[in-house]
C-alpha cells in the first residue's frame, strides 16, 4: 500500500479544488474562510481506506486502488469502520465514517463559527472534521471526543501528521467534555434521541448547539436542531430539515448502535419494507429535499446503518 503521506500534491490537489468548486456551485461552500480551510486540508490523509458497498461483493478501497483518490474527493460519505452486530454474525454495521463534505460544510456554515471561538465536536471519527475546524479556528480552540479509543488514536496520528493538535479525548459524547468547558459551539456529528443537558451546561450563554436529533423509532434520520443557550440554563431553537442524519450514538464502543428500534413513528415513516434481513425492518422517511446540492440516501441496503 502506498503511504498516504507520500501521495504527491499534483495527484490530489486538483481533485480537492474541483470538489471545492462543485460545492461552491451548490452553495454549500459559500463562506470564503471555510473555502480556504476546506482546500487546505487533504481528506485522503484522514481516509486511508473506505468500505464500498455499492459494488458486489463490497470491498475495502485503499491507496492501491485507482478508485481511492476519486472516491475520497467525491461528495460522498465514506464508511471507515464496520463492526458486527452481536448475535448477527456476518452482518457488519457502519460504526464510523467520514461524513459527506457537502453535508458537513452545510452544518459548519450553520454553526456560524467566528475566529477565536472554542468548539466541542462530538464524534471525532476520522479526525477530518476536527482538522477542518482546526484549520479554520486554530487547533487550540478545538476539542473533539469519540467513544471509540481506537478511532481517537488513529485521528490523533492523522491530525498530528497534518500539523494539528486539537484536544482529543475518549468519552461518551453525551456527557460532553466538562473539563474544558465553556464552549462557544457544540457540534455533534452523531445522532442523539434527546439533547443531553450536559451540552447546555457546557456552552456559554449565547453559544450554539448543533445536533442531529433523532427520536427513538426514527430509523433513517431526524432533524438538525440548532439551539442557542441562555443565561438561565435553558436553550431554545429550531429544527432544520437536513435530509439525512448521522449514525446513532453508541453506548458501548464494542457494540454498534442497535438498529432494531422498538417502534416506528408512522407519522413520519412513509415506507416500510424488508431489507434482506428477516430480523430487521428498513424504512425511509418522507422528507423534503435537504440543503442545496443535497442528495437523498439511496434505498437501504442490507447490513448497513444508512446514516452519514
Ligand atoms: C459520522 S462519524 C463522525 C465523523 C467525523 N466527525 C469525521 O470527520 O470523520 C460518527 C462518530 O461518532 C462516534 N460515536 C458514536 N457514539 C458516540 C458517543 N456516544 N460519543 C461520542 N462519539 C460517538 C462514532 O465512533 C463515530 O466515529
């Protein structure tokens, strides 16, 4: 395998610039400061391989594969970690991914992050988003946490290789990271079924929490909630249709988030069908189009959690 560190810039930079141009054209990369951050951070360093299940049989794509760099510099979510579901041998679930850049940038714009702000990211994953935040705001401003120690280790190495040393920690993100609070912004790149009050406590009055709120029973995605924290310890805001959602928060790093939810909210689910696994029901929600340039997820495929 070619080390991703030695890929000449002439191979990846034009792809990155082209993706930036595409996203700018789709109006999800409109802020010049985010554009310069985006074009300064090579995504391939954070995604040395991804799992492609659009082919039969599905396969890991790494730097030896001609499909790797074009895949990395596409506006696609790339699965980077799979774990088997206990009791369902042979059925891997995606437990970490590098979120589709267009979706991530749409969220980063919604975050309205300004210079010198302190940001807590929930869900470090590959470290790519932490790198974008570090590039934009300075790595001293960024704290990023993930429940999975292995992912945090890998992300730390890739971030260091790219010249960034944000604060990383292994934590169940639902408790936040009080040691370094208060934050100006909290962005969760993993879905929660309620906003943990710890997040409200750890963001300063006037600060913003941005999260994917997915009530129990919703399989394919909830809504982005954008909350402003107030001095009286409350937070208020609105729901924003994001088109898709993040994968659900895990409670145990060794266990994928359970897809067998107890109930489906029939007011929001428009379609139910089997998805190849007799133990599961897959569903898709009847949602309006997401942000500009946003694509709906393809129909559910067996053996995956279909979140970004
Ligand atoms: C969609 S990925 C995040 C993508 C990441 N921001 C990136 O740039 O690569 C979701 C991440 O949330 C993490 N996660 C799941 N449950 C969590 C929890 N309870 N607390 C913190 N992180 C969690 C997963 O391990 C996974 O890495």
